[in-house]
């Protein structure tokens, strides 16, 4: 059994765009969003993060504050948007409206020009997830990552087709808690407070590491 928190980064510096691997930092409000999402007693005993600044900056500060081990994993980066990196939807709509419309209609069949396909993103993210579950059995792991990564994982774990990925809402600094056993989701939490409350009432029944 393993308990994993999936925390999306907060708002970043700069205008809204297809950010992908563009390494913009968190804004001050984005950092505050992430601290609010994780306030209260810390239920985690390990932090694993995307290496991009908008995730890693908070993950490093959180791990240092709570004296937790931290690891960065390249496989937890956001999808790479190729030629669209740093471009807004409004810009793309004015320049290449048909290409953008094809992506919105069928993101599996029409990835961004020069970018990463959803199938490729799924492969690297699920590989990282499976390794995490094997290596950290019995632990409580906070995973700090991106909206695309979290959507991929929730699709995979719910056994939803990848075509439904955009139906899943993942707001800035939202946190999902997943209690996993034998590769399946046993309980889904939608806040750290929910995770903490559950641990307080049920932890004696389990064998999580301190």
C-alpha cells in the first residue's frame, strides 16, 4: 500500500500560454497557492518533483521545511508543446487556426507541431508512476508536477480512454490524494485535509512508515 499526493504547481510568471517545458518560475501568488494547498500537519514522508522551476522551487522549500527527502524526476515534466512553447491560444488562433482546431478536436491524432504526443507523455509518466509505487511501498509520497501529468495519471488509474483526458479538471495548486493497493486506487482524496483526516482515523490499521 502507498499513499500519493498529486499536487499541481500554482500560477506562474508571465501570461497564459502553452508553457510545456518553458522553464518559467512560480509567481508569488502561485507559491502562496501551493502553501495553502498543503497547510496543516504534513502527512508526507517524501517529496518527488518535476525538475521545472514552477514545481521544483516549491518542492525544495517544502521538503526543507519538513525535513523530507527530495528527488527530481525528468519523467514528471509537462508535455512538450514543440513550436507552440510559450505561445498563447489567441496567437495560434490568429496564425494557424486549423492546426489548433485539429488539436482541440483530436489531441491524440494531432499533437502540436514538433511537440510530444499524448501517447508519448502517457508512456513516460506511467513508467515513472509504476517505478514510484514499487520503490516506495508503505510510504506517503507528495508528487509535485503539472496538469497534463496529473490528467494522464488519473485517466490511467481510472481506466478511462486517453481521448477523455481533457474532461479532467486540474486547477492550479489542486491536490489529489491516492491510496493505492495492488496497483489499484482504493480511495481518492481531493485535498490534503482529507488525506490527514483519513490518516488520523485509519493509520493504526495500516503499516505506513513514520
